[in-house]
């Protein structure tokens, strides 16, 4: 399928969705790791990502309501819970671990729903979702190495490699969009590996800009809706720069806040978001390092 690129000249279309290639790349990498070092968590990550992909593909093929993805993404938690690929201790950096065997089921579900929808919400500009995932995957790998979870760190390699490969085709001018199937798969594969490594809080710190974007959208809308159902927060000027709209009905987003200083080109906005992502990535790795130092 092809869809219009809303931030380009009229008539510009882009291939969509890239979800099948994203799922294939991640699954190939994780299954190769499984062949070398069998671990149930790797299979759980692949199955969770496949479930998220299926949810997104349904939305790619037929536009669903706002509640569909948050509710349906619970299915991505099922493989992790069924296989038992998680630890019942939730690690809080600098404060230690809390043993919550029953409540941790909710943590797994929340991780899949939040991470999937978070990446989906940040996928609004060429090269942003793929770039954020490449940075976040590399930072999560570094944090897991610091934490001594080398097996989980290795599971990040397919995320980073696949995200970089995707970014080459997704950066401006984009030749392929991930679509909902790709964005949800990206978020859930990241969440599944974070659960495997017991680094849920660190993973959330690394993804702080994307999580903040989701929070801003939801808090300004006060309900769960699809982006296409909301008033547009930005508009394209004749010179193809973007500027924030003054529409009070439009959601508050990270892109809209960046444009409060004046119009910017799409690549410039993307670079600003990636710089924030890199800063949060460093913060997440530093948090993991500080936690290990305190425990030592």
C-alpha cells in the first residue's frame, strides 16, 4: 500500500506498512540467538512482538477505534506470562528490588501496552520512530551490560540492527512508513527485552521523550483517541516548513511544543527529538550504573 506523506509536497506518497519486514528482521535475529543459546525469554519476545504486529496490522488494514490498540495489546503480554519469561522482582534503581509475584503480572501487561502505544505515538515524522528505537535499543543494551545481564543485552542487538536498517529507508525523505504494525512491534519488542533483563524502570527512563509525548497527548485530549480523530496540531507552510496551529482542539505533542519557537523543517524537528532521545539514553545508562555502584 502507499499513503500520502502529510509533510511533503502534495502528491508525495510513501510505501506502508513496513511492519512485516520489521517483524521478520527482529524474529530472524532473536531466533539466531536462540539457536546459539536457547532461552525461553527469546521465544517469548518473538511471540509478543508477533502479537503486537498482528494488532497493528489489523489497524493498518482497517482503521479501528481509539480503544482498540490499548486493549488488544494485552495479547502481547500473553506469551511472556504463559512461558514465564519474567522475574517477579521489580528493580527500582538506587532503591533495590521489590518482590511482587502477583502484581508483576500487571507490570508485564502495562509494559506491553505502554511501550507499544508510546512508539506508535512518536511515529509522526520521517525517521523519528526508527531513530528513537535505534538509540533506545543501544542504550538498553549498555544498561543491561552494566547490570550484568549479558544475555538480555545480546537480545537488544536485533532491535538496534533492524532499527538502523529501517532508519535508512525511514529518514527524510522517507521511502517507507512502519505503519501501526511496525510501530507497535517496535515498542513491544523493546518492552519484552526490558522485561527479560529486569530493567523495566531503566527502559522507561531511556524512552522518556516518547513517553512524555504520549502523556502530553492523552492529558490534553482527556480521552483515548486515534491521532487521525484529533485536530491537526501542526500545518505545513508553502516552503514545507511546519508550524504549530492555534487550534485549541488540537492535542499538545512534543512536535507542537518544539514548534512554539517558530517554524522548523521536518528534518530539524526530527534531529531535535533524536537529541532528546540520546540525552535520555545517557540518563538511563547512568541510572543503571549508579544503581550497581550503590548495590556494590
